[in-house]
């Protein structure tokens, strides 16, 4: 995570806004979160059926959204973040985990030794940091998942460059908070650290500006059921396994 992120979220008002405004009930972000929750819980039940429940390592855990998503399906959870304020809010809103503050730079943080299988989650991180920090984050995942049988990595891209959102790229060129990544760029990032994408799932074809339009939401629901629609979704989750060191 960047020092900018850490500075912004040392402000308790910014933390509160993130939790209660960005993820307010029926907001664009909360609707996507609900869909992701259903998918992620089904994924864990399917992939770890008949095994010891996994331990969760949530990198850039923020207010613990991904941790709350997997309550009851993991044997323990560990949240890692540069912002102590974000983790304090996570605990306040009921995220059950062990919290670990990590440095903004320097050596790749080491995951807690909690055994296997494991699931590493990274939500709303890739677009909020530069390439070096992305590599540092996925290197953390490689430490937590040293071989194929270790478990799963689930990474979110909330600005797919192949989606409708890309139409705004020129207008927002150079703006601090607008960024996007293509599927190929995400795949290359993961491959650099020994991961192979085994599943990809999209959660909305709409941008936030279209969220309140009823007809657009109906069209979105229909489009998401079409084969191949994941490739054009704005918000995408990639599930990956370790394949090489």
C-alpha cells in the first residue's frame, strides 16, 4: 500500500466515510459486495470440501469486508494493513480476525505461520497502488501459498480495462484515483509470482453512474448471465493457484 493510502486512512472521518458511505446499504459498492460474498462463500465450500477449513490471510484488509464475507467458513483469519485506523474500524464493525499492521515499503511482509490450506484475499488494492506495490502484495501471497496444494488466491480488479468504464479513461487521464487494469495485465502480475488464474468471475457490467437506473440494472442482470460476459465486467475477481516458484 502507498504512503498516500496510509495518510488518508489515518483520518478517522475518512475511515468512517469508507465504511458507512461507500458501502452504505444499496450503494453500488455494497451491491457488488453482496454478489461477491455469495460467490466467495460458494467457492470456499466447493474448493475446500472434505478438507480442514482454510485459514484466511486478507492483505490490505481495510475495514474487514472480505474477512466478514468468510465468517464461519475459515478456521481463523488474519488481516494485514498499513492503517491501524482501518483495522480498528474492522474490529468495531464485527470483523473477527487477528490484526497485523505492515510497513508501507521495505521487505515483503511475512504472513503469520498458521498452516494450510489457506486462502489469500486482496480486495480493492490493485488499482489503488503502483506496480511496485502490486508486486509486493502478490509476493506476500506467494509466501502464504508456497505450492499448488497450499490453497487459493482471490484478487479483485475493480476497474477492468475491457469494460464500459474504459470509456471514461481519456477524460480522467492522469487523475490520481482513476486507474484500470486489463485481464492480461492481472494475469501477467500473478504469473510473475508463480500463480495461474483458474477462474474469473465478473460482478457488474455497470459503472457507478448507471447504478440508480432501473432499466440499466435489469440489463446488467441479464448481461451477467450471458456466456463470456465476465470479460467485459467492470468488477472482476480472479481465483489463482500457485504453479511455479
